[in-house]
């Protein structure tokens, strides 16, 4: 027989250990245990941003000391060859696969996640992401690119999508008083995953490489095992709020805010509203601008500043020796790492700030400040000011990250919290689109400028102005976002029926159920240390490399 306990927990027969009903919190639970659970997953899947650390070693997996190139080989032939090394450009398609599959899987299975709960979704994400790494390792060992694409790219990409959205709805419901801060705490982990994963992967590669092996497939296996442990810990630590729960002593603000709805919109209707598609474009255009910069951060710094990075301002990029180019490549890697640090910080800071100034005003800030900084970037480059250039792009990347962490709260304000996780999953198709638009704009304009004979230190000027235009379009979309029309609201009876079904009871009660606002008790502090120590190590390694820039 199934019973409802004092905290709204369903117990009894018919529920498996991974089922949502087994994760409903009981009296005495500390809500501050949920954000580090989310970080356990996001810090692992965030390594997707750092996969470029594998490209150079994999491009000489057969040649070992130098790539064994087959210039006339097509991409189709490259998928199956066992005698030629892979091109870096072909390996780079993994980056596109990650974010396209992430968006598609989040959209397809967001509704299932709302029903199944974050524990089951998080565990499936661990199986897919880590299983994809193991299958990718097999592909590397057999030197079959198609297996690597299928494993790490497609199956791993499904894990990315499920893992990314698994905590969103849960955290928003645990922190109705701080929606932006809550999602910022979790989603900042995705931005910081590469900050830990890239140096960790580099350590593993150096440990496993030999005179006959570049050491990448072994690194994939170790990372797959380590990540599976951390992601499983996070998934099993998830707890969801009892239906009707609110923080002890907290009441919704008496002052009504026009941009924060007190109603809920059903998942089946959210995409029918203009607000969904306007926010879709807001995210897509903000991300397109930022992701293009991330993909070209290293060559951009090298080509613009060249000899200035090593105390030889008179030397353009083409005048540098091979040894000098090696040195500035290392410095540029520090720049990429520093941008990652701004990315992760922005996810928490901007999302938290949005709790005070509102989501719409936060995006206005992203667009206006972004337009100014992109427009000034060529001036900073012409001045030869590394400090202004790095700081400008650091702020831009903080707003790139902030856009991701603020959008779930924006959606909750527009559509209510009942289906926000699934709605967010569908909105992430904007990320998939941006993952194609941004790199194409930056990369192809660079190639066009290069072919036209434009000096390398001016290759990106036109690109910056095009990105400004994209941000202007995003700002217009943000301006057009208005409250959702009442015809899309679920009725009180529909909401009550849905909540009662989730609670397994005929009547839904409200209250704290013995679960207050929580604090940093011993258990919570220990869990935060589990994620905080590797994060602190990643910050240290990033700053160690980035300090060489200035």
C-alpha cells in the first residue's frame, strides 16, 4: 500500500530506486544539498567545452611524432581509414555534434524528465556521457572515426542534453525566492567543466603516452570511469520538493510584477506562444556571438597581437619563427582558459543579479554592453592594449555564460514552474542552432578576409561589426517579450489535478513540511567541498596559464 508521509513523500510498493517518488524530500532535508548534486553532473559534462585538448594528439595517432597525412582523402573515407591520420577539422566536428545533439535530446526528452524526475535523468545522462567516452576510446583504439563520432558525439551528446537540463526544474522549485541564483549555481558548472577537465586530460595524456601511442584512448577510459562516479553521486543526491512546498517563513512578494507570471502554461502550449520564440531568438543570438569567439579565441589573440605577446611588438604573425609561434600558442591557451573563468563566473553573477533587476533588464545589459565591447574590440587591437582586449572579451564571455544561466529563470517567469524543465529543454534547440551559426560566421569571414589579403591583425574587424548587428537583433527580440496572454494559462483546476497526481493524493497541502530555507550545515559543507576542491584546482591551473598573457 502506498502512503503519503508528513513531508509529502510517497513510499511503498511500486516505486523503483530511480523513480521520482523515491526522491521526494522528507522533513529536515537541507535544500543546499541540491546545487552541489547538480554541479557533480555539470562539471563532468562541461568537459565538452575542453575536447579540443585531444585534437592535436589524435591528429597524429598513427604518425605519432608527426601527422601521417592523406591529402586527397574525403571525409567519408576518413571515417573508415585505419592507415591515415585524422584532420583536426574533421575531429572538430565533434564540437558541433555535441551541441546539436544536446539541444535535440533536451527538446525530445524534456517532458520525460519532468515525469521521471532528476535522479533517473541524471543517471541515464551518466550512462550516456561516460558510456560515450568508453565507446569513443574503442573508436580511437581501432582508429575508426565513425565510432568516435557515434560514441562521444551522439551517445555522449544525449548525455549532455539530459544532464544539462536534469537540475533546472528542481532547483527553481527549491529556490522560488532566488530562481536566478539557483540555476546560476548549477549551470556555472557546465562552463567550468573544461577548466577542470582540460588540464586533467592533459595530465592523463602525458601519463599514458609512449613512443608508439599518443595516450588518448586510455585517457578517455579513465575520464569515463571518474566522471561516472561523480555523476552517479550527483544523480543519487537529487531530491525534489514535496508538492505544495515553500520555504519556511517565505511568502511570495505581495507586489505583483508584470514580467513574473503567477500562472502556469502547459508544455504542449508553450511553443505556440510568441514569447517562447522571442526568447528562443534572444538566447540564439546572444550565444551565436559568444560561441564564435570561444571557438577562435586562441588564433584570434595570436594573429592580432603576435610579437607583442613575447616582447617583440615589431613582429607581425607571419614574421615569427616556429619557436616563437610555439610560445605564443601557449600564451593564447591561457587566454582561452581565462575566458572559461569569465564564462563560469558570469553564469553565477549575472543570474544572481537577475533576481534583483529582472531577466529582461539583464538581457538588455548583455546586448547593450556586448554591442559596445564588440564595436570597440578593433580599437583595442589597434591600440595594442592587451589588457583592454582581454578584459573586453572576458566581460563578453561572462555575458555568454550569463545568458545560459538566466534563461531558465526567464522561462519560469513567463510560463510558470510546472513545466519549466521541459520548456527549457525545447528552448535549447536555440543553442544547437547557435553552435552552427557562430563558428560559421567567425571562421568563414576570417577565411574570406585572409584570401582577400587583409593583414592578420585586422582579420576580425568586420566580424566584430557583424556580431554587433546580431546583438542588435537580439535586443529587439528582447524588447518584444511581453507577458503571456491569459488564454494560454492552465486553469486552477488543471494545475490542482496535475499536482495531486504527482503527489499521489486527492488533496494537495502547502507549507514547509519541516523543510526550511536551509544553511551550510556539516553535511552540506562536506558536499560542497567535494565539488569545490576540483573547481578550485581548475581555477588555479587556469590562472597559472593565463597570467602569462599580461
